[in-house]
């Protein structure tokens, strides 16, 4: 299936897992159509997809929200941003495992 000469779908298979999604990252016109390559028929874009209410880039910032519960079921709040590179070393330390040298040892997580 194509949209404006580009693939409209992204499909990945890993073993028995199948991940499918729209690969159109631009605003489409209300009368936009998808073209089926095998037989040339067209399908209204909005028959298969819907427009989200906000523009998304498909990229995530390097910070976000995360909840972890320690084996002791305690918690610590960190109101500041925590980079994704901090999470794996913090989890390793939480379970008393060594942090490899290639991981960032500086972290705001306890």
C-alpha cells in the first residue's frame, strides 16, 4: 500500500511477533487515498487510519516518567528529569549487581 509514492505501512516480523503501523508522518488532506499495489485500487486514507489530535514526531525525549519499586517495596521521588541512560545502571545497583564500565555511572536515581 502506498501514499504519495511512498510506503504507507511499516511491517516488522520478529519470530511470531508482528508489528504494523502507519508510516505517513505528514499532514494528509481530507480526501487522501492509499493505493494498493497489487491491483491499483484506492482506499480512502481515513478508512484505515485516523489523525491524532496532536502532531507527533515519533521520537521520544531522553527524559520521561518512570516508576520502579524496589525489592523492599520502598520508593524515592525524583521531581527532576532523569535521563534514559541513567535507568539501567540504577536498576543494576537496586539488585546489587555490578554496573559495567561502558554504562554511565552518574545518575540521579538512588
